[in-house]
C-alpha cells in the first residue's frame, strides 16, 4: 500500500514543484539517478542473452511510461490521473482476451462495464474539461503497464529481481537522456527555463521523485512481485487514487463537485469488487 500511495503522489508533486518542466527531462531525472544509485548499492551485470529483454523492459516500463506519466502530470488534474489509472483492469481484461484468448469471468465483465460507465460520466466534457493530450497519454500509459507487466512476469522466473530493478531504470533513463537532449536541441526554451530558474522547491520535488517514488517504491514493488498474489496487489493499489485525490487537494488546491467525488469513489470501490469475490472464494475453499 505504501508503494501505491507513493506512486499516487507523482502527479500533484510534479505540478506543485516542477510545473512546466519537459516530461522527457523529468523522466530522465527520475529514472537514471535512481538506477545508478541502486547499482552502486549492489553492483551487478546481466548476462549477454539477458540484455535484449532488459532493453525492451527499460524502453516500455521506464522510458515510454515515465514520459507519458509526466505528460499526464502536466496536463491533467492529479485526482483524475490517479483515478483514471484505476480502469487498468478493464484494459488488461481486454488485452488477455484478444492476445491470449482468455475469456473474462462474469464478475469481471460486470465490474468492467461498471468501471467504463462511471469513467464515462466522470470524464464527460459537459461536466469536466480535460486536456485531450493528457487523456491520450493516460490510455497509452495503461497499455505500457499491461505490456511491461507481462515482460516483468516472464523475466521474474529467469533473472534475480535486483538486476531487473537496476537495469530497467538505467536503460530507460539512458534512453530518456538521449531523447531529451534531442528535444532540447529542437525546443531549448523549456529546458533553459528549468535550469535557469532552478530553486529549492524544484530540488525537493526531484528528491521526492528519485528517492521515494523510484528508489524506494520500485525496489519494494519488484521485490514484492514474487511474494504477493494479484488479489493482494489489487487491494494495495487502492491507495494510489486516494493519494492522487488527497495530494491534489493539499498541494495544488484541486476541488471537484460532490457528484464527481462520488463517481471517483464508485470507480475505486468497483475496482475492488472482483478481487474481493475471488478472495472470498479462495478462502472458502
């Protein structure tokens, strides 16, 4: 639950401390220092045949995902970003259905339909004005999580969790450094503004993203992957949208109507229905 809560603070912390910073730069500054520091703590080198899959993992899980995450943080309200990611099970269900021909259960179809319905009303442009770029980034980020999780799950049985942790951050961070450098050559203004106006608040924000959101949270997450069930992960994930809502309110003063808060609560609650039933069936047996 601590991991999910820390990740849920990403959006509001970025808006409050690093507003206007380029997403590619933020992704690079979050990933590469964390990966290098973790490597220093426990040096390791993967085998030659392991590099291709680690490169794919770093590109999808870190380079692309972090970029999209910071696009969301700069363009969408913190609460909306965090609550929107609750719809991940619906996309995962669709992915497994299309790719692995694994049909969803009746309860998964029911809760998935409810989630889509609540999201439809929450994201209704008549009630809430949202940046379309941010929304597209959200859907793309969800896709990255699904694909990246499959790669991580495959790697988990072949490679120790520490190299997976370190090298996906180092590789992904390295990719982001290259692309942020190219972007800076094309559009230097936001980069120059970020460095010329660097202040204490920016430094605190970067420390939070590097130390807490990445080094601590990702270390715990990768370590826990082989020690927790999917049901337990789902329960723990409920703190992510809660953090997004609370931090959005406390740091950047985000407020919504009672109707919108109700829809957020309904989305969070609905996401827990299927794992609750699965857990009940499991322990009843």
